[in-house]
C-alpha cells in the first residue's frame, strides 16, 4: 500500500522525537554532534520554506484584494458577500487573539514539559524576534514603511502588509488595460511560489525528522505531550468557528438547525476526506440548493468564498503563533497581539484553498513574525497539521454555506430580512 505524503511527514515527526528522546539519555560524546548535524539539516529545510514567505504574501494579498475589489464593484450579491467575508475574517482574528491566551490559562502546558521543550528549542533565538515588536509610539510610527525594500529585507511583516494592501487598492483604480497585466503578474508570482513550496515540502520528511530529533534530544518524552496539547487547543478554535457557522445559519439565514445540519452532511463529509474547500464546492452548491437558496445567489457567493474566504484561518493561525510564544516563554504585549490580528485578518484574505501542509508555514509565519515570535517551531508543527486542518476545512465549508444563506436573505448590507424565492415544486 502506498503511503501518502501526510503520513510520511507524521511518521518522520514521531520517529525523530522518539530517537531524539532515546538519545537524550545517552552520553554527550555522540549526542551533541548528532544534534548539531540534525539542526543544520533541519535549519536548511526551514530556510527554504522561509524564503518563500515574503513573495507569497505579496502575490496572494495583491491577488486577493484585486479579485475582491472586482467582485465588490459588481454590486448586489458579490458586494454583500465581500462585506460578510471581511467582517467574519476580522472577527475570527480577534477571537483567536482573545481565546487562545484564555485557553492556555485554563489548560496550561505542564511547566516541566514547557521547560523541557524550551531546552529542546534552545537553538531558537527568542531575543532578536521579540525585540521586533516596538513600543506604542514606535508601533504607530512604524505602520507606514519609509523604505519598503528595507521592511521586506528585515521581515517587518506589518509594514509590508500595509504597503502591499495600499498598492493593491491602487491597482484596482487603474484602467483595465493597465490593471490586468499587473494583476496577472502577481497571480503568477503567487502560483510560482506555491510550486516552489511544493518542491520544498517534498523534502519535508527529512527536514521534519532532523528538527524533531533535535527537539526530542533536548526535551525527551515531554515533547510528545506538548504536541498533543497543541493539537487539542488549536483544533478547539476551529470547532468554535464551526459552531459559530451554525449560529450564522440560524440567526442570519433563518434556517432551522435540523435542516442546516442535514444539508451539511455531504459537504462536511467531503471536507473531512479531502481537507479542501475547493473539492467541497460541488457538495456545497448541492447543500445550498437543498436549503432553497436562490441559484444565482449561490453561484456567486460560494465560488467567491472558496477563492477568498477562510473563516477559521485568522483564529487558528494567530492561535498557532500565540501557542509557539507560550512554548518559548515569550510574553506577548497588547501591541504584539494587535499586530497579529491585523496581519491575520488581512493575509488570510485570498489564501489558497489547498490541504493545510502546503500553506501552513506560509500562512502562520507572517503573523508570527509580526508578533515577534520565532517561526522555527512551525516546521515541526507542520507534521501534525493534518488533524487541525480537518477542523479548519469543516469550519470553512460550513461557514461558506451559512454566509451564502445570509447574503441571499439581504437586499442590502443593512436592510431587513427577505425570504429568497422558493421553487413551487419543492416538497
């Protein structure tokens, strides 16, 4: 039986942690050289992932804003859909920034395990990254970059995002003959970066094994408990967004809980099996039809949602960054969290609907960098992203259909509720 790439990466993580934990009880004569070698190999693989972050942010953000602006200019259903998308993405980022620290307070990682894990991640430089978050006055002053190339070179993600967003909105004001070539260039840039990332991820078992060995050698068996704790807490954020989607369906779309739950069985089954909103689109269109959503409304909102809208992304991505900071003992200031919320809500708009391993590091890394959190641990967590990604996709697919119903019932963003037309021959 052929073993899929997801299982190879997960196997590499478990093997690396196990062999590293065994090595932790041995003498330093061979353990230290082995850890240095593994750290070098893992570091090279991590650097290969990191080199794609800046161009991918620029490409995806420009593409997402230009596409969203084109949709919004069409007015009607597309414009109302965009308002819902922006509102929910912003709320999702705020939710993650508030709830993950609360979860860590209620269910903290045992101190012994946290200390052991920090020992396993001793090679990560926490001082340089933490220092990247300025004080209040400097924070306000630094939002607008004086030199965008310097900001990109130094990894000043919030500045880069602000400039890129403004640049993308400027592109939307150009005449079609000038706007389209620019939009196509950045779309091609993002697609090329995704191809490059897929090449890097082909080597993921080697990189993950090396990094996991170094962590296991420093943290011992405590590393297993820390990974499980992470999976449970981050997945819980996805579950919360999933439940919020039912709230949108009941309150805004005015569907009964039973009708909505029954209609979502097929899309949710596809979401679990594929972890892709794109693959779930035909089933989502079927669910919208079963829920009596006007066809021309569903045919606009659902494809837009698949292309531009990831309801769970901001909450879960900023949750990962906060969890990594907790692992490393880095205190996050309100300004750091504010920067994370801004980047999470913005960069998630227009991310690609693909299984989570392909986009995990490039989705979370900009948020972590904006908050002053090292991204090296992300290369290990990518191996267990399969489990949280199930809840990511479930929440995204369910919210996509719920928002489609909400949009179909509103003639204007702030207008009263209006029942969509119902086919007379429907049972």
